[in-house]
C-alpha cells in the first residue's frame, strides 16, 4: 500500500500556513504530481496527486457563511465529537 505525505500549504512568501483555514474566494497556485499506474484489468491509467498549495491572497474561512446548507448538515455536530486519541 502506498502512503503519501499531506500536501504542503504555504503563503505567498513561502511560510507554512499552519492553523490558518483557507476560505472561498482565496487565490492560489496548486502543484500536482501526475503519474501513470496500472489498473486491475491490466491497462494503464493516469492520476494526479496534490503535492502543495501556495496561497497568494487569503480569504479566511467562515463556517457560518462559507458552507452551503447541505454542507452545514453534513458537518453538524462534528465539533462536539471527542478526539480519537
């Protein structure tokens, strides 16, 4: 089984974006790794993996405004769940 590191997320100056949440309307650049792999049927397929994100103009995420009504229902109660570890 393959394991991948989480994508690196940096601001426009290259500093890590640790703890800052990216909201709708943010401008940025994505770095993808494109690769070919075999399929169970013996064929070939192409896939892409997100390697990194550079945030050029941050719009902070606001859960009260940025979620659609459907997304609000999906995440309802998650903040109240105890941590796994």
